């Protein structure tokens, strides 16, 4: 097998987007802890359903890398059902190497329901409890990208850590999912220490650090103290922040102007994280990668699902050339 530039590790799923017509959102006075509300014990009409195959944090990242021209693959687990076959077909069409996918007989492939209201979504998830095992990876890839895995994957993470210890030349990007955040920083201490690029959003950073602190420099430094060399914290449509230990500098990257109002924000974070990592894998500097990442996010949210709007390198560089003058990283003093 040829050496891969980018190898994702994480769960894959099908997302069924249900566009809601009759719902409401209720939030606290601070605009947080919002709840999606619908009538109870009633028949509620919806606009349409759209099924999107082969998604999930790491799957989205692997597709993004492939569209940039990187040799990309995915380590994932699926069932031997029709859904799993269709997920593999989508990845193959996207030029993502599926040689490391494990098919489990008698099991189902993950299937999630996305309740889509206005430009946000609430996802009903069910992760199958696969007997995770890391397949032989030869030759070692240049980058491994670890993200969301199921709740029974604790031991699997230790296998990944041992592989990384044995292959110090492999660079690691880590975008933790829900279970990985719940596992805590002590159990995944070795993974954090091995991480070169770490990406999460502001709320996730607070959960990881078990703090209500909102000052971004404190959050960046707190994650960096766990081991990652480059830390990125996204803040939704407000932009993103970065800390690079090699330079000892904090940065703010404004968002790329939305070409149109967003349809759905599913996949925006994955697009940012994978685009930044791909840019670094292509030899871009921190500040160059920061300018790349929000562009892919801006175009992903124009489409339904996390992959349809992902750009090719040529498309992204074209939008970058047309960016307004103020679209550039800014040092945080």
C-alpha cells in the first residue's frame, strides 16, 4: 500500500436531516441552555427529509483532505448492512482509501437523525458498540487525525497511543468528540501530549478544562498545558483563536464572509479543523492555515450535510484571493 498523507480514525454514520416546520427554541437569559420544543403527543408536519451518507468528524475530515489533493484514508467500523455498503461507496467516490475500514458481521452501521430548525440542528445519536481494534497500518501515514468514537472505545484509544509511541514520525491532529471529552484529560493524557494540532470549540474547551472561564487566552493556554503544540478554539460565527507554542503567540482569525445566510451549521467545525490540518500537511504556515480554514466552513454551511460544500484546493484559493482586506489573522496582545 502507498503511504497516506492523511489518515482519519473515527466513527462513520448516515445523517437523516429532518427539516422541521413547527417548532420553537427557548433559551435562558444568557442565550445559553437552549431547548428545541415541539408539541407533545401530536402529529407534527415536516418539510422534507434528506439522507446524507458517510459522515462523522473523521470521515468529513478525510473527505476534506482528499478534495485538497492529499492521499487520504479512513479507519472506521461499520456493519455488514446496506447502509454500510453505501457509506463505503461514497468514500470511494470521494477518493478516500477504505482499506482500513472494518466490517462487523451481524451489526448495523451508525444512523443518526438530525432535527433541523432554522440554521441549527439537534442530533439524535446512537453509536453501535463495535469491538474496536486498530488494524495494521503499513506504511505509517504522515498524519493521523483522531476524532469522535463510541462510548465503549476507551481501550481503543490506548491502542492508538501505543501505535503513535512506536511511530514518532507520524504527526497527530486531535479533534475530540463527546465521549473523548467525557473520558477526561487524565485517561487521555498521553494522547494530549502527543498532539500537534488540537481543535475544539469554546464550550468544549471549558468542559475539557472543567472551568467556567471565558477568557480565550486562558482557555488556549490551559489546553496547551495538557500537551498540544498548536491549539485552535473555534467560536462559531464569531471567528476562531489559536496558540502556537513554537512562536509563543496568540491569534484571532475573523470569519470568512458568508456568501449567503447559512442553511445549516452541521460540519462547520469539522471543516475548520480538517482544513487547517490539511493546510499544514501541505506545507502552509500557521497564519496561512488560519486563513484557509474558515473559508471551507463558510461554504459547508451553504449546503445540507457536512461534506457537500467542502471545497477543492483550487476553489478555496480562488475564494481566498477574493477575500476582503481585513480577512487575516490578528495577534492578540
